[in-house]
C-alpha cells in the first residue's frame, strides 16, 4: 500500500491505496485519524489525480469526484457507501433516508455504523448525512470538520462546477 499526505483547509489528510485505486482518506483528528502502517510506502505518484481533484474540491471548483476507489467492508457497508455517493453536493440527508433508499428502513443504526466506517470520506460524502432532526451527528474527522465541509459546499453550491 502506498500513501502520501495532502494539506487542506481542514488539516493534513492521509491518502492511501495502490496503483489502481484510492482506498483510504484519513483525517488529522477524530476517530478516523489514520497513520500509515509500518509496511506502507510513501509515494505521491499514485495519488496525483486524487490530490488534484481534492484540491479542486477544497477550492470550490469540484462537486463530484471521478476516481477509482477501493471500497472496503461488508456487502451491506459497500451498499451504503454507494448510496452515499448519490447525495448531491451542498445537500444533506438523514441516516433514516439512506436506510429507506437501500430498501432497509429498519436498518438506521446499521446505516449509521457503515457511514461511520467509511474509509474514503469526502470523496464518499458521509459528511452530508445528518441526524433526522437536522443536528450534526458524529463524524470521523470531528464535528468541526463536518461543519467546515458542509459550510464549504453551501458557499459554493450555487455555481456551475464539475
């Protein structure tokens, strides 16, 4: 597994994967903080496109990502992650709504758990999922980071972007 870092307005992100796909984005803080494993190799080259697209996202110039991803987890978790990718830029939804959309309305807690284990946040926009009451709920990068990502998208949502 290769890795590198990317400086962003929310801190230094860890990017990890192989020559074929991005597998991990780790936050600098919170429960999804990641450090490279001892056998990982520092190499920025496999992440050139991911770094470019994430830079465009943080500059407010990109709404959707077009990257090869390696989504890990169970079949259910991958199903939830695929549904998260459908949440439009600048919009939010609830865990209950995601459960409904995947045809499992009673699996709200399981959807929340799958959302919380998202290995590729931002690109798979788990930050767009909030509580049914509209409250910001737990986030692997911390609630301040979640709020910052939602604010960034709200500020740029009206423009015509990728």
